[in-house]
């Protein structure tokens, strides 16, 4: 079981905050599933539909070992991430945010492992060109 590193969690949190443009933690929850969706065209171009699907599935599987509610999520054939059915179990907003941070951290961590830190940061810059340069660092 590979836990998301504190650096990747921090990076994921900054990315989620930028994506949502929100100040509050509850508003940030909406952004996390948007992050894999925004990255999809770039990842498909880089590794094809199958590679993107496998990468997202792996990130979800590893994150699910750390955050149980993520086990109810699925990656659709179209590559979209499907969240748990809200009628099945109410998830505490803090628990939701924690799970989404872990998922994004795992996704970014896998990218760093496969293509390296420099290329991952280039990809992030392409997807989010207005992300402040101070946020483009895994070591903060």
C-alpha cells in the first residue's frame, strides 16, 4: 500500500484550491473530481485511452486503500470518474475532501513515477496555465 506523500497531498490541495477558486474547504471538494477530468485530454494524448484509464484506476485503487469511501467510486468506459451514490451513504464533507486530496495526490504521484517530475509539472502547467509559479513545486 503506497500512501500519498505529504508533499503530494500538499500539491493536490493547492491544485484543488486553484481549480475551484474557492476559499472554503467545502467548496474545494467540488474541484477534486474535476482535476482528473481536466487532465484527461492531455493524458489521453500522452498515453492513449487505455493508458489514461489504467492510470486513473490505479490511482483510485491505491487511494481507496487509504480512504474507504473511494472504493465505491468507478472509472467509466469514457474515462470519467464516477463518485459514490449519495443515497447509499452520506459522506462527511471533511472526509470527502480528504479522499479527494488523496486521490489527486496519488494521480500526480503516479505521473511523477512514470514520466518524471519535470514532465509532470509541464503537463500541470499546460492544463492550468494560470496556476501561480509558487504552486508549481512538489517540495513546498
